[in-house]
């Protein structure tokens, strides 16, 4: 039978546990070689990371590869992590950079982006790679918006996902992008304008 | 529609105007019909983006995958390190081979490295059979001049002497011998040509050439036997010395009274 514990003791233990579970504390433990601390960090942030990666790539396997690479890079660069930034912000920044690098390095993706950027509307009518049942379930407008988003250049796509899908505030977006808050607002505005220009010819007729 | 107005509508549709501006714009009805249509379009896009965030599939990733990736990365780094050192050793071996090869090349005979021009010069400077060819050509080139008259002696020897003197690195002794031979030959030919009239020239030239040939032979013999002036001549006998077992050698200052021949 365990001895009775005072409320102060329980509270201090809870604080101690909270401190241990704090991201910065976990990072500090992981730096010292405690891999279980890094496992805790992974469990805590993997959903956020995967959601953002999936929005960036729109493919499950690509998103998982991206998240895996991001956590490996984070593990290798734990000594560079600074406590002033949140671990989530730091992780999303890594994913954003990786996604940008992949988009730039992949010729196939670049070719696709160029084809779509030239104004060809084939990508709107070509739904052969999609599940027909899924096509029936989704309305045409939603498909147009999602494909228009996927066809955006990666820097526009990143800020729209962060702001309008992940619904992060501008301060965090600025931290992820490594720019000022005003710069983040300007980037988001430009990206929305670019998305609007792509989507408007396709769904604008529904408004008439 | 101007960008500024369009941006204002976009901000309004995404709810990023401050409350006063938003209230004012909504009360004013956004603007004209185009602006209203633009507002509806951007609002649709905003709703679509929100919906797009809801269809994210379930994350199936596990920490084992990341751990394996980290471990494989370490293995890959080790492999990369081994590959680096193996390639580095190959590079060092290649450099050493090139160094040895370059050293060997520098110690090779010079004839392997000279160009065609240098080779030609070298052959001209070397007293070989090919080197005597211009002299022969000069002698045979005199023949028509001899047939034409006596002014040959004034030109041809000078030309021949100039040609011989142009050779830069011919041994001085060889130059002297050659110039002497050519000069004597030219004098003999000129003397015969002067004495002979036009009808006898055809017979006189072979005699002149034979005289010149004899003169050349004598000159070569003298130079070969005498050697440099003042140098002693060493005669090697067939008898052997009882002390050393080697052939007996005799040193003389002059070649006179010494029989030569078999």
C-alpha cells in the first residue's frame, strides 16, 4: 500500500512531468542520447507533420516519405534547435524546405507544373487517375479548387496550406517561412490571388 | 478590376479585415455587381480550402520507420566513408603512377621527345651520310656553270661556303675540313675550265672532278691521321706486354715513316 501523498507533492510531480513532457525538455533529453524522448516528440507531432506533408504532396506515400525525412533531419540537427521557436514550427519549417527542395529537384513535377501553368485546362478534365466513386462524391467545384491548389507553385501552395487549411496565425507562418509578419501576409495574399486566377475560369460560371 | 480593390475583397472574404472595415464594406454591399461576384467567388474558394483540410487520410507512420531510417542513414554514412577512402586510395595510386611516368619520360632519350623540326635540325647538325648530300649536290650543280664559262670560281665557292657556314652547331674541325675541301675542289675545277676551250670542256670536267676527288681523299686522310695539331698519336701493336698482359702501345708525335695498310 502506497503512502498517502500531499496535494503539493502531487502538484510538483505533475509540474515535473509536464516539464519532462515539454518539447524543449524532450529535445534536451534527445540531444543527450535519450531516443525515447525523441519517440515522444515523434508521437506528439507526427499527425501535424503528416497533415501538412499530405496537403503539400497530395499523395500518402510521398507525405510519409516527407515526414520520415523531416524527422530524420530533425534528429540529426537537434543541436541546432533553439528554444525560442516551438518544435512544431521548426518541424513544419523543415517539411516546407524539404517539399520545396523536392519540387525543385524533381523534373517530372516541374514539367507537370509547367504544363499546368501554361493555362492548359487538361488537368481539369483528366480525371482518369482518380477513383470514379470519389469523383462522384466530390462536387466539381471542390475538385477544381483542390487541383488548382495542387497546380500552384510550391511557395504559393505552402502559404495557402499553412494559412487557409492549417489555419495558423501569421506570426507562426512568418517563423516557418523565415520572414516578417508583413512579409507573410503579403505572400498569403499573392498566393490567394494566384489561386483565384486559376480557379475563377472553372467555377466562375456557376455564379452567374 | 484593380488589384487594390480585388485584394480588399479577398481579405474581406477570408475575414482578415478589421471589424470596422469589414462592417463598412458589408453594409455598403461590397460594391458593384462585379465586386459582388468576386466576393462570392473568393468565398467559395475559402470554403473549398477548408473542406480540403478535412480529407486528410489517417497517418499510419510509426516510430520504427523513423528509427530504421536513422539507423540506415548511419550505415549509409559508414558506407560512404568506406567508399570515400577506397576512392581516395585509388586517386593517390593514380597520382603516384602519373608521377613515376612523368619522371620516366623526362629520363628517356631526347630523340623521343623532339618534334619533326627539331629532328630535322638534329640530322642536319650530325655529320652522317645524309649530311654530305648537299655538298654532292653543290658539286654536281657546278657542272653547267663550268660548261658555260670561267666566272664559276667567283660565285660558286662563296655560295657553298655560306651554306656550310650556316650550319650552327657543326664541329669546328669538320667545318674547316669541309670548307677546305670545297675550296680546293672549286679551284681545281676553275683552273681546268680556264685552261680548256669550249670543245674540250666535256672531257675536261671529268678530269677536274677526278682531281677534286683525289684532293678530297688526301684531305680526309690527313685529317684522320694527324688529328688535332700537337696531339700525340698512339700506335697499338699486336704484341702483348709481359707485365700487364695488354697490347703494347707506342706514342709518336708524327705520322711520318709509319706504314699504313694491310
